[in-house]
């Protein structure tokens, strides 16, 4: 049995329990919560799920951050468009897909004077 394969985790709090023998009759006491857990190392396959589950969670997190960054850049975009309220010639804008992709998108303009309007493409 490999070292990783003999890891046993507390069924109450998930703490890693030391002293696994691979014998199901052994009772392991958790250092953290004091729960008595059976030594299930011979049955539970920790090696298969652990190493793969972790990096994919990290990948998901990273792509989430990228999406947020893109959205921020979109809201900060400036376009040459005159505001009918104050005459300013550059306003912030962002586009939003309202319904399905073939129905076009709506462009929202926001001027620093507070005037807001939108156009449908
Ligand atoms: Zn515990
Ligand atoms: Zn304005």
C-alpha cells in the first residue's frame, strides 16, 4: 500500500488522521474534534480523487477572475459619442447581450454628467 493510499480523514471535520494501519478494526481518534473514526484506508481510495480535484478547482477560480477582469474593462471603455445633455464628446459605454445572440445587443452609454442612455444594435 502506498503512503498516500493509506490516508484517513476524520468523518466529522475532515482532519487528516495519523497512524493508519490499513486495518478496518483500528479506531483513530481525531486530534481536532476528538471523534473516533474507523480506519477506512483499505476501502476509501483517496489517491484517485484528491490530486485531480484540487487543480481543477484552482482552474475554475482563475477563469472566474479573468471573466471579472474582462467585465471591468468593458464598463470602463470610452467611445467618441456626444452627450446630448452636456455636449461632452467622450462617454463611457458597455454592451450587453439581452436575449439570444441573433437578436443583437444593447449599448449603454454613461456620461460623466450623469446622463445615461442606450441604443439597440
Ligand atoms: Zn475531527
Ligand atoms: Zn453629459
